[in-house]
């Protein structure tokens, strides 16, 4: 097995390095991953082990920022242990590292729904080359992008301006990215009564995830869930999911009915599907009856579209920083002064229900 690695120097590692725990049943994989991460000054492997039980024991007594967790482990599987790992250390991020949890698989979507922040496909034996090293660091950097967080910290969120809704809720749009599937589970868990309006959902995921993602959503909510198709007539209490290769947009059709229109063009920021075009089309069709939710995710997708909704008289609710895996998207709309509320996902549906009926 050939592993291409940068040469380590004696340069002092930054105190802010991401403290990492590696959990994998292969000693070779543990060693290779440790070398990859320790070669980057942004990461520091503090411990490695081959079982979920030993990992939980370590987490009980030690501070860790990141856990690289294999699915196939002796004893308790990584997937079964994932909720306990997240509970063992507040704020820890978990990246699933497995050769049997490929992107787009049912296991990958389930892991994301349980709270994993990232999925990294582990290459076969002998394939841990420079390409994998770079891909791994790039994936993990998305979760610990200090430059993004520094920008947001210099532009604190503007306190939400709570004003009465101008008209009853007509449509709810939801945008999310990194950490979004888990947040969506919390969001829908807070829905105790039907909203009586259609729900549009854009989650940043590759097209290969779409089918399993929709299936996972069906288990999260009693609402009807379907992958959006051009020409779908919007129905109340139905969740329309943006496919991974098109923006979900709406338009006014014959007899005033609102229908889905899919758009395969990437947004100027490179997103596909994108939250901005979804929100913008909602603002055009529903005006003051449009409302948006911006959940955890990297980047600023949703801010431009949220500005359109607010300009039309609608309103935006965003996830608060403490509960976000990455406070990029919600932090951006909050810093722009576009939110009427910042809160945890599990509290949102109650707020949306009351505000949509003019009581919040």
C-alpha cells in the first residue's frame, strides 16, 4: 500500500487544532488516517480505537471536537452507537468513515438523519493515496472552516424584528445544508398539527441521495412527502423535495393554481439545488403569504431569496447558532437582519403555526 503524505515539520501545532478521535476496526486505516490528519496543522489526533464501546469510554473523560466513526465495528456498530457518541460530548461533530456507507446509500442518509455531519467513503485496501488525503481534509474543513466563522463573528446577528404577519401563511419553504437532515427531523418532530399549506424543501444533497432522503423524511413526519416534479400542483400538508439536480421553483398556472417548475441551472454561487431560487419564486407567487426556514449549513445560500421574501411582506425563521452544525446559512440571513426569530429546530413549527395564524 502506497501512501503519499506531506513531510511533518517541527512547527508548533496551533492550540486551536481540531481534536480528533478515530474509531475504526482496522489498525492500518487508523494509522493512515492519523498520519493524514496530523500532517495538517489544523487537526490533532488525540486518540484512536477499534470499538464504539471504547470510544464512548474515552469521550466520557476527554474533550473531542471530531469523531471519525466507521460503520462496521466489532460489537456495537458505528451506526447504532452514533446517537450515544453525539450525546457523550456536547458539540462534537461526527464524520462517518466507511466503505459500506457510500454517498447516496440508505445507510448514509440514516447516519445523517441521526446527526452525522459528513459522510466520507473509505477507499479499498491499497487506495489511500494523495487523492484520498486531499478529499478527506477538504470534507473535514467544511465542518471546521474557521475563516467562515471568523467572518460571521465580526458581523453579529442583528436582533430579530418581530412584526405581525401581513397575511395568513400560504406556503412554507425550508432550506438546509450541512447537518440539515438531523435538524429536519427535529423540525418535523415539533409539528403537532397540520399547517394546511404546502411545504417546499431544498436540502443540499447530490442527486444520488434523493430517493433515500425522501424515504427518510417519510419516517420523520406524517405529512405526505414526494420528490418534486415539473407540473406538480401544490397541495396542502405535502412536502415537495428538490431533486439533487434541479432547483425547486413555483409559478402560477392555469386557473390560478400553483405548480412546480424545476430549473437545472446552478445558482451564481454554484448551488444545485439552491435555496435562493426557491425562496425567490415563493415571494413572487405568494407575496406576504410566503415564509422561509433556514437551517444549519455552510455558505450563504438562502440570503438573497430571504431578502425577496421579506421585501414581499413575508418572513424568515432561522436556526440559532448553538444548535447549528455550521452557522453559515442561518448566520448569514440573521446578520443581514432578515429574520423574525432565531431558535432551535424543534421549536420552530409551533412558532410558525402561531405566526401563520396571526397569533405570534
